[in-house]
C-alpha cells in the first residue's frame, strides 16, 4: 500500500539575524540575514523544515514577499499529500510565476518529510553517498585592496582550504585587489573570484587575462545576467574558467548555457532553482555534459545549509562548495544540522531527513 503524509498545517516564520560585519558584493552591502523558515506538519506526525534567504537584487524577493506568497501556498497544499513531491511543486508553478526563493523553502520541507518517512538522511534518500569530503570556502568582501588582503590572510590562517573573493567593482581595480591578496597569502591556497555581474565584456576580457598569473580556480558571473549571449566569446578568450551563477537559475538555463557552450561550470543554489526537485534536474544535465558543479548559498542559516550539504553528496560532478555565510551570523538559530569542523570541513548529519530545526527562541 502506497504511503502518504497528508499536510495538516503550515507555519511561516521570519527570522532576521545581524551579520558579524557587513558582507559586501558588487550588487551592494548586506547587513543581516532576513530569511523565511517553513514548517510543514503532517498526519504521520512528521514535521518538515525548509528555509530560504530571499535576495532582492538577484531573485526579486524579500522575506516579506515570501511570507505573503507563502500564505497562498499554504491554502493550496493543506489536505494534500506531502510525499507527492512532483505534483506539489507543479502546483506552486501553476499558481504563480517565479518566486523561486520561497518555493525552495516549501520544496525543502517536502524533501525533509519524505526522507524522514523513509527513515534515511536526506543524502541517502536522494541516492547520495558519503564518498567525499565537503569543505567550504570562505569569502572576502569587495572593498579596499589592503583590507581585502588582510581579510584573506585571516581566512588562510584559520585553515580554510579555499578563499573566495568578491570583485566586480572596476576591472583594473579588481586586478589590483587580487594582486594584493596573492602578495598576502602566497600561491599555495586556491582563489575563486565572483564578479556578481559587475563587468562589461571588454572589461571582463582585460581583467581575466590580467589575472591569469594569480592561479584562479574560476570566475563566477563576470557579465550582467541578461548578457549571457556574450559568455561563449568571453569563455573562449578567458584563461580562467567561467562559472555561471545568476544566469543559471533553473534547468532551462542549464540547457541553454550548455547548448551555447557559454561556461565551464555552473553554480546551483536552491533559492534560484526553486528547490531540490529542479536542482536534481540541473545536476543531471550537467552530468550529461560532463560539467563540474558548485553548490552555493545566499544567506541561509544551517537549516538550509544542511540541505545544501546533503545535496552536495548526490553527484560526483559536484566538486565545489560555498557554504560559509552561516558562519557570518552573530548568533546561530539552529538546532542539529551540519557542523563546521576544522579547515572548513562540514559534517553532514546522519539523522533522518535534513536533520536541522529552528531553535524555539527564534519561532515567531
């Protein structure tokens, strides 16, 4: 007999947690994590948890819009089977276009329920294995070159395996920022750079060529997301691999980027894809194209970060991990979930489901 878990109630909680210091990218500064946590209750006594961190300048959502749209989703799903994940996701897409951030929180809660019902940690439910070490990078905000170099040195001294550097505030100035960082940290630690759409084409070509001596793993989203038709030519001219992020939101984007030969790698974030269901489709497309994948994040807490880490164990093509922003919070609102160990290594929980919940102190 087919099992079911009928949805009996849905809670929406907004959390706002200040960051230890401003996190600055080319799109502007961020001072706090303003997130939405979704809690789905079922007849089976299983409760699913999901979270999103809406990013207004990237996915056009805020925590407040997520709360409003989430109420529509609540009405749509009450009384329905949480284990019929594809049907539930299709209902959200049929109800409203976009809003992928809040959709991802609802999707995540369904997968938490399904994995708990199966008695498996999420990565096992998704067919993954603990056959690799997940270690996150840590990010340097864009700003004064000397300060960025000092921040990068602290990251190296803390033992993180990779330094990610936010740039995109003037190509020539960005080259000097990377030069200063290399002078501070040496060449034995990998660097990743992320322009967050901050360059124009010629500027990107010049900057990437000038950065060739600095041993850069890859450059995320060098051009404005709408200018993706120039990515194939930029990729040809760049000595540094190109990773698509803001231009790579869903399976349709992945197929287009692969068909265009627009990038070397892709960055999957559940807040862009709408959740795990579509992220798995993106992973399959990348695998078929023999393309490497990064699993990234916005400003989620360890609830969503735990889901990201579970997902990262589901494909050998996932080789890059960007799970550092939860470490930037001035307090941790989560019980259970992933643990950050020495040198950026992440320990993924073995409890059924995602394995993370929001502390009662943060339930509002």
